[in-house]
């Protein structure tokens, strides 16, 4: 498996403020990488350096084995980008925008390629409409279509399904998963939709204050959290529950008769056995183990990654 992207000691400063602080990561062919982080973490700055839009203060970005600073035009022929926050010219129709975008790349049969893009992204009803007449979700779909006009080998997606209705968002996720499966397209995406990241991404990189504080599969990152949540609807001896939770150094909240107890996951078997011994009866039970969102929130709230 070949390395598509290699980022080495990448740094970016604006004046005296260092925004990206020496990050390192790589990406293999056909891999989908999620980049997450709180607002201001440096996600957009990182993407812009990967695309050659911003020049790093130091460090390097190699795409397909070539330094993007030296071989920018050659590299970008096989790279594309889509962002929910980037607008295409509003006075142009969808068709005109995509024709214009296609001329940025060396495409042999432009007419055939645009027909394929129109079909893949279900753009027939929008084809002759001006961008100004489209809804936010429709503009997002056109932007995604534009990002595929050169059938890139490396695709960067910033909030790819924001503003899309659930049916279209699902179709887009399936489409990009299919591009990876069928054509080994390598994808980097940012998203605030943790379920989407868990579904699509092989690996997740978490940025905070310009540094990488997590870099692993979604499942392995979640497992770094020791705590789980046990939900119980108590029907007998509820007063004993508070004493038990305190004894096990957990925490508890109650909502509409359902008690949520938080403690270390390794304590779960002992806790359930003690419930039985003390005849604390319940009619409903569910266990919520940590997921990617829990890990992300722990990072966002300031827990050090060394402690996670």
C-alpha cells in the first residue's frame, strides 16, 4: 500500500502566533482520515497547507511522493477539495460552474465526464439553474460534484454533508465510501457529525491548539476513556443505590425515574452483582460505552491526552 500523503513537522505562524505546532502524520492509498478538533484547533489552516493555498512556516507536505511546494501544479491535477463554506459564482448556472471547473484539469472527454458527474450527483433538475436560486443543501451538493470533476486520487472534504437532508447525506456517504472501495480514492474529511466520522473513517486525527492529541481508529480512541454509563429504571430499594454509587466512587443523575450511573467500565460486573445482593430491582437497563464523541468532548473540555 503506497503512501499518498506525508506531513512532516508542519508549522504555521501568523505574526507571533503559532497556529500549527509541528504536526506529523501520513495517509495511505485508499484510506479515509477524519480530522476533528474544537473551533480554532487549526483544521482549516492544515487543509489549506495540504492544498498549497497557505505556505507553511516550516515543515513539508509531500503528496504522491512529491513536495507540494515544488510540484504544486502537477500534484493538484490529481487532488480536489470541497467545503460547505466555499461559494461558487452565483450568477452562473450549475452547468456553467461545472464546465468552468472542469477546465482547471486535463480531462480528455469533458462532455462525457460532465454527463457522468450530473448523473452521479443527481443534478439534472438543477442543471440550468443559477447558483443563487439553490438552497444551501443544493449548493453543497453542487460543490461536492465540482470536487469530483477530475476524479481525484486525493480528495479533501470540509463538512461534506452539512446542510444536506438525511436521504442525500446518506447517498453522499455511500458514494464516497464507494469511491474508496472501487477506485482507492484517498479521502480526508472534517465533520462535526461524529456518527458520520465513525461510519466512514478508518482513522481519526484530533487537533487541539495546533497539536495532534489523538491519532487512531475511532474505536481505539473511544477505548482510551475508562468510564461507561449504566442506565437503570429502579423499581425497588432505590435509596440503597446512592450509597452503592458513592462506595464505588461513581456519579449518578436521575431523569424521569431513570438513573444514569457513571463509573469505570471495569467496575461494571461487581456493580451488577452488588445490585442483586442488595435486592435493588430494576425494570430497564442499558449500558452506554464510550464512543468517539465522548473522547472528542473529553479533549475539547481540556483533559490531557496523556491521561486519556
